[in-house]
C-alpha cells in the first residue's frame, strides 16, 4: 500500500506551494536513512542531523514531505484522551504512563516552535470532552475522578455552560481540560520540513518499494532509484505494516475530515461569537469538532478500512449533517474542503518504538495523538539508534507494547465488527 492522497486538504491548500522538490533518482549511499517525512520522521532526521553534522543523512517520502496525516489532522495536541482504550482498561497506572508521554510530547513540540520561531496558530485553550446525551454524565464523572487522581486540571460543565462556550445547544454535558493545545497542523509540519538541518537531504515523491538487509547494509529500492544505508529508521506510520514492519502489530485506518469557510460576521454573531474551541466526543467514533481561530468549523466523524479508496462525497455529506445538527443556522454549502488521511492503530492503542536489528529501527502508530507523540518518539528513536539512552527513551520503553493481531481476513472482520458496535453507540454523536 502506498500513500495516494487527494489534493483537497484545507490546511495544506492555504500554505504556499512547496518548490524545489527533489526526487530520488539513481543510486546513492548514506549513513542514515529515514523512511517517512511526517512529524515522526522529520523529528528523527532533525535530531540525527544535529547529533551527526558530518554524516550523510537522507530522509525520503513517498509524497510531498509533511503532507500525509501530519498535515491532515484536526490539530489537537493532547494532554489526555478518553477513547483510546485507556479508559476501558480502567487502569490508572496505564493512563498515567500514557499521559506522562503526552506531556513530554507537548514539551517537545513547544521546544521546537520556540527554537525555530514557528507560527502554527498555537493556542493553549484546552479542550472539551462532550456528549449530547445526559446519560454520559456517569462516564464523565468517572473520567473526572481519573483526571483528578492524576492531578490533570478539569471541570465538569452542564448544558448552559457548554452553550455559552461553544455556541451550540447540541451538547448536554462535558468536561473541560485546560492542558491541551489547538494548532494548525499543516503549518507545524511545514515548519519541520523547512527547518531540517543542512546536512539532511530530503527526497520526495519517491516511494520505497522494497528493502533487504545484506552484509550489515540495508538496500532500499525506490520507484526511480536505489539507496544503500548503514542504518535505517522506519517512520511510515500507517504504512509500516505494508513495508513488512511489525506486520502483526499495527494496521492503517482512513479518517476523513471537512472544514468550512470562515463564518461571516453575522453567522458568527448568531452562534454567540465563541472563542476558538475543540471538542472530542465522549463516545469512540463520535465527532471531533473544532472552531478555528479564523472562525472555520472542522469536523471529523468518519473512519474506514484502507482496503478501498475513500469516497470523499459520501463523507462530506455525513460531515455536513454533523455541522448542521450543531449549528442549524448555517447554510448547506458551507463546507470548503474535505480530505482523508491515514492513521495507524494497534489493538491496544500502544505505539511502536522498536530496535528491529542492530541497524534497523522503527517507530509509529500513534492513532489520533501523533502531533505530540510523533515529535517525541521521532526524536527519541534517533537517540536510541545513536545509543543515547535518554530519560525519555527509558520512559517510552516502559510503556505498553502493541499486542499481536490476527492475520487477514480475520483482522478486517474484527475491525468491521468493532466499527459496527462503535458506530451504533456513537450514532447520536456523529
Ligand atoms: C483526519 C485526521 C485527524 C487527526 N487528528 C489528530 C489530532 O487532532 N491530534 C493528533 O495528535 N493526531 C491526529 N491525527 C493523527 C496524526 O495525524 C498522526 O498520528 C501523525 O501524523 C503521525 O505522524 P507520522 O509522522 O508518524 O506519520 P505520517 O504523518 O502519516 O507520516 C508518514 C509518512 O510516511 C510516508 N510513507 C508511507 N509509505 C512510504 C513509502 N513506502 N516510502 C516512503 N514514504 C512513505 C507517507 O507519505 C507519510 O508522509 C489525525 C489524523 C487524521 C488523518
């Protein structure tokens, strides 16, 4: 499976078009090779470039760098999550381990934007977990107790407070946590591409087709060239399994999102002129909805298997329905862009961080939390591969590992069954 992205992502289309894109042509050698130029691969390349100014470091992407999931997400840099399996495991210890990693991820992104003076519409406005069903109060009270026990500041909000903050009567109950950040994911990914160290060579539109290890070197065949590397780091996220990496431990899923044009002054006033906000659903597969700094509404409430091309038109209709349910005063032609992106999942929501052999490493599989975790794990896999075992590497290595997944066709059958259950449960929250 290779990336095959639509050209309709609202975050990407508002950026200046990249120029000077180099494809990999012919044969070359390098000391370090990184496959995949999203947050993870770019962070690994940045770290290696800084640690080894005299080594030849190459990073290659199948498409335009940074324009995979890293530019196509909803832009929540999270301090906590509710529906990635941790709440269902009911283990405070697991949740704390995960939330410690989230905090480190936030610190890494913060450090990056401070060091390179990045403007990515950073807003430390926190986020809401919300539901249109009052019966979800029980679930939120439990979550509130978990967050309190971990000293993560949060507050339960009732219908009127939600209306006041978000400008919609849709939500009946919610929790606000103030530790999360909203940002423009496209601007962040582009800044990571633009700030690669000078000794890092970037090749784009150059998919890796296959690779083999021979005589302690790794030979990689791309569509128009061949690279031989002393060491390699795989950061291809949803495409890891198709490259034969940790095949039985992760799988890709396609998510689709839409963004409206900016609301007019009147439209914005009608909904009470709320400040920028982000909502995550209390139910798995419920909608992620966000009001951006420039008054656009982003919605993501669809997910599918990657075994066929995503139907953007059908997804756009589902997104529009979700927007109008929350903001009935808005017109039906308000959606400006709809796009899909590939995320990587494991059965127990644990990420991959792995030394595969002496000179082969891989990391990825961050589900919906890759802004912070990708930046953190990318930098730290570069440290691990350089034998620099930092405190962060130790913490990551203590975290849960992905569990084994059944082979196809059983895996897809299992995922479809889970979709049916979760989609039915989340019906009211789409
Ligand atoms: C709609 C949507 C909403 C999301 N919302 C959020 C959110 O709000 N917050 C959050 O933290 N995360 C969110 N995510 C997830 C987040 O985008 C990912 O976790 C993150 O981008 C992972 O970064 P990465 O660098 O590991 O992977 P990617 O960004 O997927 O980068 C991997 C790169 O590998 C390249 N590649 C793949 N195969 C090959 C090959 N054969 N040869 C060469 N290169 C290859 C791809 O082209 C791609 O550029 C969302 C994702 C989507 C799609």
